[in-house]
């Protein structure tokens, strides 16, 4: 039981770090026009409120995923998110810079909520209904994102395989969500080998399709 809790917690932290790399960019852009002495306050207050809002959103999502067929729908959406993580080109963040502390904090929170929808869905699926996992995972991972995000982004750019690992984790979480749906369990009959096969197909499919899409886009840009 403890090992399952630890694995789920590490999965949540990994998901948040991989999907939350852009949060540092949001914070930097939102607070760049503030006086030096107010920037740390904007980061602190904005981050604290963003964590609180995200915890609430994730707890709501955990309970919503207990509604019939929502695990299946959530899993399919998470597969799309995992694919997009590889296939989609990163663009410039369109974040307005605040000229007051309140404006900067508001921008940080709103942008985090909008950009964090994928995190919420992924974490809700990985938590398997355990609210304690949600809270601990977010409390551990968000500070890592905020203060270590530049380092994380640096390594993600230098070692693209990290993005593939993150996408694989998301795809695996999506597979677990889909396989936990009651109607799917009825169809496969709790067949462990079939569950493993479906999980492998989903993870490998996402990674291969994402890689191919990236290659096609890279070729188009060259031409």
C-alpha cells in the first residue's frame, strides 16, 4: 500500500513538473514591470493563490471523475494532451505584464488556472480518488516548478527525451483512467495481460505519433 502511494505521488510530481514548466514564464512576464521590491511579493502571493485554486480544481475533478464514463472521457482527453506535448510547437506566451502588485498577482493566478487545466486532469487521474495525494503532490511540485523552473526548462531543451518521458507518463496515466472505467472493465473482464497490452499500445502509440508529427512539422519548416 505504501509503495502504491509513493508511486502515485511521484507520478503526480512528475506530471506537474513536466506540464508546469511554462509557469515560470508566466510569473516572469506578469511581474516584469514591477519594482524590484514588489516582484518577490507578486511571485509569493500569486503562487500561493494559484496553488490554492489548483488544489480546489483538482479535488473537484477527482470527484467528477467518479461519474460514469468521465474516466473514459478524461483518459481520452489526457491522451490528446500527451500527444500535443510532443507534437505542438511552443509559441510565445501572450501574458500581459502588471504595473501593480494586485494586477500581477491576478495575471499569475488567471494564467496558471488556464494553463493548468491539463495538470488538473492528469493529477486527478493519477490520484485515484486520494485527496491527500493531490494536496501533497501539488505542495511538493509547485515550489519545484517556481524556483527550479528555469533549470527544468534548460534541461528539457537540452535533453528532449525528458519531454518524451513526461508524455509517456501522461499516456500511462490516461491508460489507467480508461481501464478503470466500469464499462471497459466489463469488456476486458479484469484480464491483466490485456490491460498491460492496452496500456503499452496507448503509450507507444502516443510517443510514436507525437514523434512522427514533430518530424513532419520540422520537415515542413525546413522546406
